[in-house]
C-alpha cells in the first residue's frame, strides 16, 4: 500500500518578510515606518539585513535606528551581536 506524504508549506520568516515588503502599506511608508514594520516582524534583524530589504546603506539604516532610539520608538535589549530590538508600542 502506497502512502502519499504531502509536504506542509510552512512559511519561513524570510518569506513572510517578503510578503510585508511587497505590501502596498509598506511601499507607501516612510523609511522610519518601514524599519519599524520590519522590526515588529523580526526583532533580531541586523542593520545589514534591514539595509538589504530597504535597498539602503547600512549607515543609512543606522541613522534611522539612532533617530528611532532617541525618540523612544525602539530600544536595544542584549548584546550587539546576540541582542534584539524592542519596538515600543506607544510610538
């Protein structure tokens, strides 16, 4: 008796990020809002990865995250390499 095993299509974090990036809401947002949306989805994203998703330089993303930190919209929890971003819900 042959059994057919069906693969379940579990979406990876990468593919769901691609869905966010291709959404009209994302495309009509400011760079600051785009960074917040990405960090809301994956708090462990690196500056390099964010820069790649936004087609920006790492330095450009760093300026945005610095501005967001100064305004209190985000904060950093943990070490630089192993830490994660915290998006404050009030912002």
